[in-house]
């Protein structure tokens, strides 16, 4: 008797989203450590594409209620903006 382990749609999308997060992080590291301008440009193109895939996966999960988020309160947004303002020069 064989047993089949099947993943639900939610588990599959969660796995894909997690994989995209790791992939974009890894590609970003490759970009910052590459000494070849042509390679960096190609990797930036790939990174943009991967961010798009990530966004699409997130949107699907959010619409299904599998990745719920809430809007940040205006005061919290202002606090974060204030922390980065000195870095803008």
C-alpha cells in the first residue's frame, strides 16, 4: 500500500512564497558581490522579475485570506519615516 502526501493549495503557495523570499535575498547578495557590470545588470533584471512573481503570489494568498495584512497606522508610518529622514542627506 502506498501513501500519497499531498499539499493543499495554501501550503503550495506558502512554500512558493517562502522560496521567492529566499531567492530574491540570494540574488540580491549576488548583485552586491559581483564585480562584473554585465552580470550585475542581468541579475538586476532577474531580481525585478522575481519580485513580480513574489508580488503575484502574495496577492493571490492575500485575496484568499491566507496572508492577511493590515494597514499601518498613520502615526507609525510617520515614526518610521522620521527614522530614515537623517539618512536622506
